[in-house]
C-alpha cells in the first residue's frame, strides 16, 4: 500500500503551533467567569473597516461587544480578505484572564466557519492560542459557538481572526462576540 499526497500546505510555521480545537454550542458563561467583551475597547482591521458598514452606511462594529445577543444587534462584513487582515481586537486597560470566546450568528449561509484566537500581554506581540475550522451552524437560528482554550493570564488584548466563512449572500455576519474570563483585580 502506498499513500501519495499532492499539493502544498500554506500555513506558516507559527500557525502550525496553534492548537486546533472543536467548538461546542454556547449555553451560558460558566459560574466564576464573566463576559469581558463589553468592558473592552474594540477595534477592527483596516480590511474590515473598509467593508464593515450596514445598509445605512454607518459603522456598526461597536455592536459586536455590546452584550446584546439578538437578531437586531449585528455587524456585517463583506468577505473579501479572510485571513491575516480580517480581524477584530478587544483591548482592556488593565490585564485580564481569558479562557473562552463565543461567536454568535443567525444564518448558516453568512456565518464564519473558521477562526483563530490570539492574545497579547504587551499590546504589541500577538500569540495564537486556539483555532477552529469547519464550524457548522443551524439554518436560521440565532446561536453561539464556543471555543474554549487554555486559560491565558495578564492579557491586554484578544484578536479574533476570521479565516473562513459562508458567504452565500456575498458577506458574513457576526451578531456578537463574548470573551469570557476574569477581570483585572481591583487596585487597593
């Protein structure tokens, strides 16, 4: 018996070190953790900024972390770049601990199907902590997909990079992102 494999692998060596983790259906933030996303400042890559506009032309990416998971609170992204230039960042003023990230969507035809989570402890250097691929969604039901990873301490920022998506209608949407962990210790 012989196995022949043809083609190329285009992941860079650093990405090959990021653990691949399957998502689970999101139920609720576990006891002892909280959704830290609403406390973060959010920014988006220039690639997303060029296309993150709803029908009325306003910028709506701020809704990604407003804490409202419903069909009226979403941001839409035209999926032209998928990859290193297609990301959202959640930045905190004080270090936090994070250990899971949930992405919410309503329509399978316009849902992310792969993403990588990066963290930074210095605000400049990003380290990949988890990635998921081949995520499947229900047809037309608001739901969340949870990516749990090893607890990351002293985190100043989380980057969610969308690596693949269903673009049946020429774009993909993200209704909400929840980053769960523990907040910074209050100063005494």
